[in-house]
């Protein structure tokens, strides 16, 4: 006979046995069919029994899915809400969202109540603020009137600004900040309350109304004019290295052209260092203006160069550290034409006997320009017997040139002329049989064949000019490197 405790124990053991039975079956199935795969890969072991079993399983699943489908001919019925009309439709449309381009309207429109009073006139803004751009300083009055300023106020502004700066000096593109006040009558223009503009890089102007009248206030802007100095290694390309160091493209082009007049730029080694100084103006408001090239140098190699522009004799040229300028040569042809008569003894076409021809004749159309063969000073400019209208130039070093039979003379005695400058025009004056230029060249007062002359001249600063040039060079070399490249981080 079993007690209750024994039955409970038996029942407990039976429960545990019933729970453990599926687990035992699963473990035995896994051991018996360890290589059984319910869903084999149909891309591998193609043609094997496992592959065919997987294909059959896939076909069976697809067929079972099609059997569960409701069919293609029988529709699936559903409920569709009825179309709204009347007030319900209007309320729904008012609360819906629709693009304005498609005629969408949102929200309710409520008619005005008895508390709403119609306005007798459209209200205006008490102050209007606007900006305008000047195409040129002379267009200031027209721009002001087109911006709404009255003719009287515009004229008053023009008169005030002219006291500080000429209108023509105002740069194109200058912005005007305008403030127009309230007007008593819509038929009248708004009064100008305030006008601000940057008249110059170092000057700001402000026109304001005070007590019914306009007054001008000049606001100077502090400018730092310390030049910009940039140094660096030339590397593989002088242009790219200078640009990468921060030099402007135009300044680099001028720098290379200046160096090319003294040293072959292509022969500058990669270890050489370039030294560029550019004019610069930095305003306290942050704007920067870059000027022309002020110094061109190369250091750290065999071709060391220090070049600086200097004005001498009314002409600005580049000189090296010793005060030596560029080398210039004589022009080959002072007039465009052909040589019609050579230098030497010949039979004079008018006098009829053999005579020394002290120059060459260049046949050219009447009125063709005649140019100076080299830099010099005019000694003679006028009528001279058989030469007709004659110009004689002194080029220094015992050299001189003459230009005869001219139809016009454009220079005067004592005037400095440059090589290639037009000094006269081809003519037929004096003892001449047709329009041509008689061209002579003198060496220490003796006429020589102009076509045999081949020389070059180099300017050299001396005396006070050389002292001033060296002082200017020392000032340039004292400019700190990289000044002006720093920018405020804030």
C-alpha cells in the first residue's frame, strides 16, 4: 500500500519523464540525421539527392502558397467612404494642406465684425532703409533720386560730399546706406535722414539730418601702409612657389619679368630664395588693398639680385643695388619704310654732282610717324637749309642722331625724349625729290653709317640720386618678412 507521499513522488517523476521525452527524441534525431538539412543550398551539389530533395521542397512550398491565394479573377472587396459634399466638404478642404500653385486654400475666413473700422488710407512705414551701388561718383545724384531721395536733398548731399572729396574720386561699386524718414504727404518724396558711404579707402562720410538741415561728418579711417614682404624657396617652379607663399598673381608676373631683365629665370636653382615686396594698405576696418611691386630680389645662390624702382629724369626704371639700370639699345628703323639711298659718296639728285651723303634715306608715305632712335635730349627742332624741317638729338657719350625733311615736328629744344617716342612725321621739305626720312648718326661730331651702329646703353645712378636710391633700398630691406599675411582669428 502506497502513501500519498509516494503517489506524489510518482506523479512528480512521471511529470519529469513526460517533459524529458521530447528532448530525448530531439537529441536522438539529431544524432541519427546529423547531416540532414531542411533547406539545402540549391546552388551547390547540383544533381545530388540532397539537391533534388531541396528542389522538391521549394516547389511544394510555392504550390502551397498558390493554393492559399484568393485567385486573380475574384476581387477583394472593401469599404470606401462616400464623397463629401456641402458644408462637410468645405470644412475638410479648409483644414487640408494643398500647394498654393494648385489653388490650395487653408483656414477659415471670418467676416469683419462691427468692431472693425475701415482705414481711410494705407499706412506707411515710418522709416525705410535701403542700399544702392554707384556705377561712378558722377552718378551719385541720379542714384539718390532713383532710390527715393528728393531732388533738393540729393543736391544738398552732392554739395556736402564735394567739400570732402571730388565725386570723380569715388570708386565705382561704392555702396550707399540710405535711411529715409516719414513724409507728411504721399505726393512728396521721403526726407533723407541718413546717408553713409566709403568715399575713399581712408575716409568714410556720413550725412545726417539735424534740426531740419543736412550736415556732413567726415570719419577718417586709420591705414597701415607697411608693404607686404614675402620670401620663400623657389623649388621646382618660381611662379607656383611664390603664389603658394601668398603673393598675388599680378605681382608674381611683374616680379618674374623684372628678374628676367637681369638673370635667366630658368637658371635659378631650386635652392634659391625669392624676395618680393608689394605695396599694401590695411584699413583698421579690415579691408586690404595691394599695390605695385616695390622690390624684387633673389638670394641664396650664385645669381643674387636686389632690384628697386627709382624715378630719375622723370622716368621710373628698375635699378640694382649698385645703381645700375636696364641696358637699352638703339632702334633699327626710326620710320617704317625701305632704304632708298645708302651712306657715303653719291651723285646728288638735285645738285647733279658727287657729294657725301651723311646718312641714309628711308622712303615712306608722307605723314608717316618718325620715332627717336634712342633716349636723348632735343638739340635742334626747326628749319635747317637743305634738310628742311630737322630734329637733332643728343644721346650722351658723344652720340647724336638727325632726322631731316620732316613734314611735322612734335618736340622742342631741351625736351627729353625716350626711345620709340614719336618726334615728327615723314615729309618732303628742303632739298628732297619725294617724301622720305633722312636719318643720320654722329659719333663725337663725325657722321657714321647708321646701319653700322650696334651698341647698348646702361643707365647708372650717381651723386644724390645714388644716395637716395640706397636709402630707399635699405628701407625696403628693413620691412619685416610676412607682415600683412597674418589675419585675426576672430
